[in-house]
C-alpha cells in the first residue's frame, strides 16, 4: 500500500526565515510526486511534479527536490502570503494515476 | 487560465437523501477524478473515470456512490442515501493525458457537503 508521511505537521516561521518541509514515501513504482498548496476551505493548487530522483523544480520562493525515498519543499525567505497547508502526493505506476496524499504541513509565516 | 469548476460550493442535506455534486473539468481533459477530505484529515481518492467508464475506485466508493459524465462537459458524483459520515469536502480533479505536463492533475475548489 502506498504511504506518504509529511513532517512537520505544523511550522511557524518569521518572514524571511528559510526552512524545508519533508515528504517521505513508500510506493510500488513512482510515476510522479506532486506538491500542492491548499488554502483553508479551498481545493489543492498545483505547484510541482517531480518524476525521478535528483530532479529539482523551482517556482518563486519554492524549490522542490526528490530522492528515492523522500522529497523536500524548500522555502526561501518566505512571506506571510506563503502561509498555507502544503500537500505532498504520490502517483503510483500500474494505477489509474490517482494520487495518494500525505496529511500536509501547515505553514504559518509571521510578519 | 483553464480551471476546474464545481457546484454547489456548499450543500446541506438530511441523512438518507440523495445528493448530486457537479463538476466541469478543464476542457479537452480526458481523465476525471473525485476525492474527498473529511475535516482535519487527508485528501482521499474515491474514483477515477476515463473513456466513459470507471477505471479505478477506492474502498470508500461503495454502492451508494455513482459517477456519470452526462454530456461533453459535466462530471457528476451521486450519493444515493447520504450518511452522517459522508460529510466532507468533495474535490473534482482532471488531467489531460499521460505524458509531460498532461500528467498534471488539477483540482476544483470543492463542494462542502454537510449531512444532518
């Protein structure tokens, strides 16, 4: 069974204080690892997809990396508007490409 | 920018009643999904739909649930006899294909279902 574990559950940062969120996974044949941002009461907003170990993707203050067992979402010099829950999900091979989600990391960036 | 839309945004119903949640996936997408998120819990896969049939479903998706693509644009989730435990946020998602950026899965804003 595919499993995704995210840590920490919650993270409070001062504006400008860089940090990383972790997503560890076990899956039978990874087709892709997805990062989403979710604001309260909203749907997940697509950020990145990573397909193979060593791959990196960047978008503004966010950078996602992937190894064979985990992914990191690095946040550089965050701003209050980066406050949200960040979800990690894996897409296994041999499936209908559905996503298995982790519980998310709730990020709060204080001004 | 194309987006997935869902209606209604909030649905309140009595236990035992039927509800239909509606989604309009991104135009020219071929693969459609329903997920749900119970308050404070993970987003969970319910069902995937391709070429007018269910391609995979989870244990949650029992005989009380059904999906349909009644026309070229809508994708619906029906719950025949709602239970209290069906209260959740229901998300529709779609993707275009199986290669490159078409593998990206985009989510709608969700329908909050409250069963009383």
